[in-house]
C-alpha cells in the first residue's frame, strides 16, 4: 500500500497529524483554566451564585479537554525515538532538558492540584480550592512556556555549540530559553489560546441565548466572552504583526513563502491578497494584489525593497502553496474575530448584547474559528521552517530514522483510526455537555462521569462510592 512513498514524508505526515490533533486541546484548556480561575475568583469576591454555577459547568468540560490533551500528547514523545531518532540524538542535549523542565515545573503542578480542583469543592476550604484552581491555570501557562521555548529554539537556535559528534550542546541556557523568536511566539500563542476559549464560551452562550434569552448563566458567559474577544483580538493582531517582523529578521525565506514573493521587488513589494502559487514556474497565478502594501507592512515604507525566493536556492524553499494559504486562513480568522469584537461592542453600547439574534448567530458560527486559526498558524510556522528541523543547521531529511515506508504508513493509519474513535467520542461528549444550558445549582464533576458517559449505569453502592470516594 505504501510502497514507493517516501518514509520521511510519511513520518512528517504522522507527526503533523498527531501534533495538530493534540494542539486542539491545549489551545482550549490553557484559556479555559484561566477562565475558571476568574469565575471562582468572582464568586468568592461577589458571592453571586451564577459565577459558581458557571465554574462547575465549565469545570466538567475542562476535565475532559485536559484529559484528552494529555493522552494525545503522549504519542508525540514516542515518535522522537521511533521516527526521528537522529534529531533526538543531535538536538537532545538542548531539547531534552527543556521538555524535562516542562514536566517538572508545569505538569506536576497541574497534576498535583487537578484532583483538588475537580473534586475538592466540598472537601477543602474555599481558599485552598481557589489556590488549586490558580495552580492549574499557572501550570497550563508554564507548560506552554517550556514547549514554545523548545519549538522556538528549533526556529531560531541560539546559545549552543556543536560538538565533534555533531550534537547541539548547551552553552548559555538563558540564550537557549529566551531565543530571538520565543517572546513573540509565546505572546502570540497564549493570546490565541485565550481567543480560542473565548470564542467557544461565546458560541455556547449564544446558542443558549437563542433558545432562552433570559438564562442568567448564558448571559454572563456571553458577556464575558465578548468582552475578552473585544480586548484580545486587537492585541493579537498587534502581536502577530510584531511576530511577523521578527520572522522577517530571522527567517526571511518563511516570510517570502507567506507573502508569495517569488520575485524580488527593489522598489516596493505588493501585498498578494489571493493567488495560486505555482512553485514549479516560480510565479503566482490569478494574483490579486495591492501595490507596495507588503513593503509598507513589513518595512513601514512604500518603496522599501524586499527580496524574493529568486534569491534562494530552490532546495531551501519551503512548500510555498501550503505556507501561503495557511497564513491567509489564519489572518482571515483574525479579521473575522475583530469583526465579531466590533459587532459585540456596538451591541453592548446600544444595550442589545442579549437581544440581537444576528450577533448571537455570528458568535455561534465563530465557535470553531479559534481552532482553525491556531492550526493554520501552526502549519505556517512549522511548514515554513522546512526543509529544516533546526533552522539553517539540521535538515529534516537528515533528522529521520532509517525506516521503511510501509512501517511508518501502517502506524499512521493506526493513529488515524484510534484518534477518530477515541477522541471523536470525547469531543461528542464535550458537545453534549455544552448543549445543556447552565442552571442554578449546577453540579460539578463526579467521579462516575466517565462510567456514565460510556453508557454504563453502576450499581447503587458503586455509584455512591464513586461519587463520595468512600468504599462501597
């Protein structure tokens, strides 16, 4: 079945599938953990029951998303040893400690307090429970911190030396961790996670407002989500612009592919809105352009010269059509988010935030937009780095293990089948939880929920044991 296919291509495809699938859940749980901390803090500060109800409502969803994120992430570490053993050997002295720091400072923090957060509301004091919620939220942020530091080092390597065996060895950990692209990537990714969560929360609130306009929980969650989008969407566009300028400085070939600049422009480059990049011919077909606008955005001057891919050896080109279109999908989602933010701000000023069905339908349609944007952004970043795993220093083709294509292809098909059924069921259950409106006296997570979700009704004594933690 896979005879004649390239094993390295299949290994890349396998890693792309697993990591993009995994990325969906952390991009949601990072923002949701912070949202839960805000909800519990507001409940403790104001005493309003609605904040506690919303906390318990979203806590059940967070538990499932967090669990699926952990499980889907485990697979990737195995691929470093199976499909990318050369990369692991050469970059391990730098990447390995960063991954270890993520486990020690982030995952232990999350895992250590997660049980208290999920099941300790009625077993520990309010202050301790809120501390646990904050710890989980901080843990998710630190997890993103270390993972993005490792990824950014692969994009803009710094603070290392190469020994006689060809390994990257650390020389300056400060320079490794805070490499040139890391601060920009961290801010851009965390803002993306907050927007992803806000869009989901806003979509759920909009869904229930369309069905029951007076639902207090739906009104509060919708208002909070629209407020977050209104603040963060413009900041994300600014952060993305700064990240782009940083990429132009350190990875100019990636920007050439993003912009579709096959040719150099000595007196101002056009902004290519849409086109069909013909990589073989080295030109854009059916291009729609704004003259000199790209130079204005990237160099802040209409007539600033910009180099094109014609100055780069073709063997160093990334897959231009993929990078070109994924970048436009990401930017397009960002523009739609900004439109939703302005629409909701207008509704809030006119005091129609809860009485404007058109806004609610727009917010509902935008529910998945955050996931689309973060995956498109990830594709732009990772595919744009090709043909390197460590930019400019270690090529992807030289990073792979010596494997046969059928072996890699068979494991890829297995992953697709297992992921489809396992995570499809989990996603279905999350959507099922979201379909129920929040109500007063909302119940939090119960230990028997996974059992009931599987369609199994435990015996009364077992159910009581699962719910209370006592032996049956």
